[in-house]
């Protein structure tokens, strides 16, 4: 299948991000391979997001607005997918932006991998326009890699076949976090991915609120996805390796939230499950930092 930009619907969930939202929409409109539709799903905003989208829609008929009571970004994305009338859906968070060639590059990668069910790109984290770090992805993405950790990052890089997205059930509205990782697992079980390793998404990692800043929800979401990642793995040795990788993920999560005791506990767990130098070095760093604090 030789898809074009007109075969892409962009779904943008938003909640009280009027100024950032306009930049996200502008980046979708600026694609070198013009997209077919942009559906903004307002998740109960109390700012002037809806008015701003309406003004943009008056100038470009590709833009439309859906509204819902506040239910979360995962529900808003599903609302957008349900309304999409194209073969492909691309997701763009309202605080992120796309590089102009993103869709063009992904469609080219898809032509080289026609059996792919989805495509992803590298991500550059920014604070405003200041680069912070890159979120690199592998050229080939195995199901094993995705079981171990979220190697793909933000949904803003995802371009997915609409039929497959609906077949796997879209985003799980019951998960308190990690809805993206959970979806990637189900998509990869459905088929291979076409990747573009260059950073074609600008991910806003500035100080505004997001689910990853809420430790309780983040931990609960990770634990649920860990169980799902292991659900089709029978080999005991492989299960231990995956559980060790999950413990590493939790080590980093607890470190980010300043919980040294929990981080040390998870690092020890990783080292016990899969004793290798990487785990041992991580554990040593945590113990040294704790001793100095």
C-alpha cells in the first residue's frame, strides 16, 4: 500500500494548554507531506482552547474539534480514533511538536516495510526551544525489547494503521499511566514496526503538569503493564531477565521521585534476578549516593 499524507488523521488530545496547542497544530499543518485531517479532542478544558481551535478550523477545513468531559488523554485519543476516516492515525500531544518532514519520512519507511502495522521516530526532549536529550529508538524493534521497557517513548511519534489500532482495542482507559507502552505491546504482537531513528518529534519536557509527575499513578500503571508484558512469556529464564529489566525501570522511576530506599530495593532486585555488571554498577551508584546524602 502506498499511502500519502492525505491518508493520515492527526489526533491531538488537549486539556488547558491553549498556547501550546496552537504550536502543536501549526506543526501538523506544516508537514511536507500534508495530512488529511486534524482532530483536536478537548478533554474538558476551562481555558480558551476551544475558541482557539474553532478560529483555526475556520481557516483550514482539515481541522475539527471534539469535546468531552474530563476523562484523561487516553480516552480523548480513543475519541479521536473513533472519529478518524483515514487509513492511518498519527498522535500528537498538545505540548509537543513535529518536525516538518515527520510524516513524509514515516511513509517512506513504511513503503520499505509494507507489512508494518505502525511507524515510530526518534524524539528530542526540549524545554521550550532548548534541547535536553534524545530518545533514540532501535532500527528493528522486537517484541522482547518492548516487553522489557518502553523503548518508544511518547505517543507523539506514533503513526498507526487505523484498522489495526481499532482491532487491538486502542488505549486502555483503565490504566492510570503507561497507556502508550501497553498499546505498543499489543500493536507489536499484531505485527512489525517501521522505524525512523532520526529525532522528528519535539517532546516538551518542561515544568508543566503531566501524569509522569504523579508517582502513585505512575507506579500503578507500570506494575499493570509489567504483568501484561509477561503474560505470553513461558520460559522461566526469560521471565527473570524481563523482570530484572522491569526492576531497572522502577529503579529509575524511584530515583526521579527522590525515593532512595525504594530505588535501592529495586536495584537489588534487578541484580538478584539477572546478576550482571550493569545491575551491580547501578546498585553501587545508588548505595554511594545514599551514603553521601
